[in-house]
C-alpha cells in the first residue's frame, strides 16, 4: 500500500556546505484542497522549471544537486534538469551535501554517493564527510570513535573517546587513557597536549591552531610550536570561520585570526557569524550592523526587530516594529523591503519566501513581484468556497530555544444559501481544529493544515497535521462530514449497520490490529481507513491509507440512509426546503414561502423567489385570485394588456370586486400596504364580514403610533384587516404608506 506523507512530516534535506553559488531555480511548495503538499521548482521569473511532482523538494546545494521525495516515502537526488542522479531509496533522516559527495543519513548508518551518482558505500556510525580520504565513525556499542577508508576498512588500529575530522593530514583525538593528541592519517602521534588543558573543539584550525580551555577561560595554542598564541584572556572563543573567530572578554566581543592577532578589539555588546565573511554586531547605542573581519560596515540600522542571523546568496534581513522586513546586500547596503511580512527564507539572490497577508508567498525582490502565493481559498463548486484561517498558540520554548506551540490552518466555509447551516458547520470545524487531536495533545506542538472535498452533497473536512515533535510525534488526520443543506454532521454509523466492524476487519490488511486503523473518512467511493505510525529514532511518522469501496461493504451498508443518499446526490444551491436559491432554510419566512409555493399561489423565476422585493399590484391580484380559485372573466379589465402574464388573473380579481376602491391601479408598480389592506378587506367583505364603525376604526388605528397616517379612504379597510388578525403591524407601527415584501405577503396569504 502506498504510504502518503503530509507536508509537516517530510524529510529534513540539509545542506552541509552552504549554497553560496547563485541559484537560478528554487523549490516552491503548494498545498492543494486535498490537503496534500506538492513541490516543484521555479525560476526568478515565476516560471515552473520542474513540475510540482514531488512530495518534498530541497534547495540546490553548491554542487548543483538537490534532494526530493516522492509519495512512497522515498528520497532521490536530482540535478537542475530534473534528472535523477541518486535513485529513489528509503527516506533517510536527512540528506547532506559536500562539494563532491552526497550522504543519506539513517539512524546508525550513512550511505555515501559521489555527485555523479556512484555509490561509495554504507558506513555505520559515520559522521561528516571523507577528508584526506578518511571518514570519522562512531562505534554504537562502545561509543568510541575510529576512522575508515572508502572500502570501509579501518584506516589504522585504535579507537578514541573523542575525535575530530581530518584536515591537512591531521586530526585531534582523545585516547582511551584520556590524553589529547594530534595524529596523522596513519594514526601516528604528532603532538601531545598537556594534561591541564582541554580542547574546546576537536578541530585543528589553520595550520596548527587549537582552542584550549582551562576550565574558566580559553586561549589559542600552536601544536607545531608547542606554545600558546594567547594567554587565557577570553571567556569564549568561537570556532574559526575562514580563519576568523569571535572572542569574548566579560561582556564585549571582538574578532581574532588563527595566529592570535585581534582583528577587532572586544568592543561589541553582541557578535554572531552571519556567513560569507560578515558578522552581526550590536553597539553601545543599541544599533545593529553587519561588519566584516576588518570592522568595515556593510549595513547599519538603529531600528530593527530580529534578523541579522544569516547571510545567504549575498543577502540578509532584519525586521522593523511596523511589521516591515528590510533586506540588505553583503556589499551594497539597502536592497528592498516588504510590508507586513514575517519568517523570511532567502532562496536566491533575488527571491525570498515569506509569510505575508496571511499566506506564504515567493517574492522577487528585484522586480517587486510575487511569483507565487499559496492559495488561501479553494472553490469547492456550487458557489461554495473554503477560506483558510490561520491559528497560532504559543505554549513555551523547547530546549534548543525554538518556540513550542500550535501553527494550524483550517477552513471556513462560505457560499451556502442556508446561513444557519453554514454557521453551524463553521462552528464545528473551528471547534474541531482548536481542540486538537486529544486533551493531552493540547499541550503538545501541533503543526499543519487541512483537506476538504465535496462528496455529492456532503462536505468532508480533515486535519492534515503533526502532533508533537521528534520521537513519539504522530499524524493527526481525523475528519468531519456535514450535510451541505442542513449542516447535520454525519458519522460512519449513519452509513453502516450495527456490527459492521467485523466486516471492515475482514477487508483491512492484517498487518495491524483493527483498533490501530483510525479516523475512517467517507467519500462517494467508499470509506478510507488510516494507519498512522509514530515517529521513532529510525523512522518519521507516516500514514498508510486503505480505501474500502461500498461494493465490498454491501452486506453492512445502509443504501437507504440519508448519509448514503447525500453522498450520491450532487449538490445544488437550489435544493432548499423551498426550492429557491435565494431562500435559505434559515430564512424567517421559509415555511410561509414553501406553503404558498406548494399551493401554487406564488412562484419564482429562474430558481429565485426574490423574497425581499416589493410586491406589485399584479402579483397581489394574481395570488389572491389563485387563492380564491376565481374563474376566467368574460372580458379583460380595462387598461390591461392581453399579452401580460397577469392579464386573466388581475381581470378575475377585478371582476370579483377585490380591486374596488383602488382608483389608480398600476399592475407593474409596487402596491402600498394600505392598498393591499384594501384588497384583503374586499376579500373579507365578500365572505360576509362588515366594515367597523367610525368609533371602532379610530380606536383600532390609535393603537399604532402611525395610525393617524393611514389615508382616509383606507382607514376602515385597515381596521377590518387588523380586527380579523391579518395585520399586526411591526414595532408598534402600520407603515401604511410602505410596501409589503414578497416574503411578508407570503405570510399574509397563509391567513386566507
């Protein structure tokens, strides 16, 4: 069964040797509405160079290669044309690159290839890359280090408690007796360190320099001369980068070369190596600058928020308090800025990946152009849209200083004609994602997104997240299913009959116990079960999916169930209780509209009822004529066109006396509420009712704040309609000069 990975579970493709060469193409990831993240490569013009055909795509290293992963949980190495250099193999924990080799890192073993794709060999316990033809390895049983050649044979006898990689034919090691020595590639001792000091790093810098510690401070020592290059004057000396190290005295930082010469006196409050020969330096005035080893300032600012932590492709960045990001060049000062952006990753000399305006974007800084933006909404068809909502929750910090918390995306549905159903669905989705996979998991890291699909007239939404970090983390892909018309939430039990578990058990692979198959997800095809494996020291968390078609479930399937019928009934916006696209099931007049439509009293056009439109004289006359089943008159009402849709019905109402008292009847114009009350009063009179006397009229109308505004010729008719319960008014007013909407008139019709 194919193993499908979700975006947050993909292999960590690392680049051991920095990608300093200019990148003309870079990886781009896109998460589609199915919740699957696919990656490809673009150029700086936004053209897709290599298709979105990978589950994961890494950046190209300086050797011109990149690691990619497929949906079968396998990893390969490709060149810039997409040609496979190293064939797909079981995904390692990471893939590392040097200038001439590729290393697949597995737990306890590394497999090495040349950049041409030739397999060099597999080496248990290997660390780093070959140097001087030798590779440093660690015996997992004893914990001791040793060196091997490309054939995998020990380079010489002997194992060590600590050891560093060879450089220039020498390596620094610690013998099993606890003595620190420098050896050559044959294992012969070149230099022995005095027992009172300890190397800060198992590395020989420059020609023969090591960093020593006396337990409190650090100093430089020359192996060849057997002499100290500095005294123990420094609280800290960093590893050397291109022959330069950062040094600290009390709370001030400076720079030093491998001879012990201070290039910059300790004067900065903060110093860190950014890459490519530049350092982030903070001065006494609170400013931050990018300086080189000679103290030359490449860029400086007095206002910044974060950044200055890395230089890639000749660029770095820092933030401002207004949410802007400033990008600056290694050798050219200010380069560009982006508003309302965060979390930048430099991908080339011109392109950066950022989170901006709530979505991930790939921006060409030189052209000030967005090359690609992760979709924040998906068209589900039928006028329905899934809009992405971003949710973050900070829990704390991990041991490595990184933030620990939630970073989750979930959908908010829009476009459903029934506002009530839409509100109910969105509330359930939000509650589902904000609660997470379990009560205990609320305190674990949670990262990822969602998938969504419309199956017939059922909306299916699922999580696509990872709960936890590192060993023990797991996939969370639980799901929800909703009826798009009513908002009702379906369960698997709504599809299958009692006792279905035994049938499902017989259909699933026997590789795992039935209780380990979780989160069954319904679709129009069948039910998919998932087996989610936890991450371990040797394997990342992953998911196996198993679709059971409905045909194989026929013995336990309830094909007459509302859920099954919904899965196989295409969704239509017009499929509401009334059949009108503009009358959602939550509309206040839905029952009245359905009633008058079923009785044939009122109709819509083109699937719409127009409930908020003012009702016209023709519509009032026609509906009342239909309600009374008036017969076709011998002659049409004077002034009515014979080809008008309402000609016969208006004429019938006129002949029956229902339009009496309307001196200026206009069939195509909205009818005032006062005139409509006259029509209803005429109907009541035809049934034997009588008009109230003048005193009753005054008493009846005075109960309304605007009763005095009823026209004199309509006052008796209005009082009669009120007395018979047909008119109640609204907010203590009759609004006689206003108009009835079609929805309000539908309610009136239900009373006659």
